[in-house]
């Protein structure tokens, strides 16, 4: 990542074991169910989720923008505790890491994003705020989905 990156970190506690949470989030093809901006995910390399698997993701960054393509590669895959993905699109390169930790009968899920924006500097504070809001929303959706 370049020197000028934005960092966003969010966490949530889930009433599921790390293995149950991992089983769901480690497969990006599940993303349309808990990430409202993700419209579709197609695996284009690898035969299942894992190291070096690649995906073509269609997402809508905002309601006002047309859908865009993201190229996603799994960079690290350590079941059931850590996964790091590289997501590249027109707006930036996102280094997204999920870290799962058992806390009794629950799981603490942390999402760490490092973003190398390709957008103008003046737009970055608004973009960071929107990404942070979207992460909180998707973690809440994941909690509802996995705990229902």
C-alpha cells in the first residue's frame, strides 16, 4: 500500500463460534447476503475459497452511482482466525482483513481496512465516512443473519 492510506477498523460480537462465523464470511460468494452494496460475486480462480482464490465483484458504491467492478484476491487465509483480501476498483485499492477471536461462547469479529484511494484528496474524508458507515451496516446485517 502507498504511504497515503486511510485506515478504518470496526468490530462486533457474534453469538456464534469462530468456526461458524468463518464458514460464512470466508466465502465471498456469500457477500450479497450481508453486504448491501454487493450485487454479485463470481469466482474466477480457484475451485473454492482459499489462498489465491480470485473473484469478480459487482457493487454499487452509492445509490447515486452506477454499479462498478471490483477485482478481489484472497491474500491470506488462516481458518478460522484470519483472512486478508485485496480489492481493487476504480475508486481505490482496499486491503481488507477479518480477524476472528473466541470470547467465551461468542466470537469477536474485527474488520480492518487500509484504503489507497484513487479519488481526489478532497473527496477522501467523505469516502472514509461512507465506508465506515457501510462496514458498521454490513457487520450488523451479518450478526442478524448468523444469529437468526
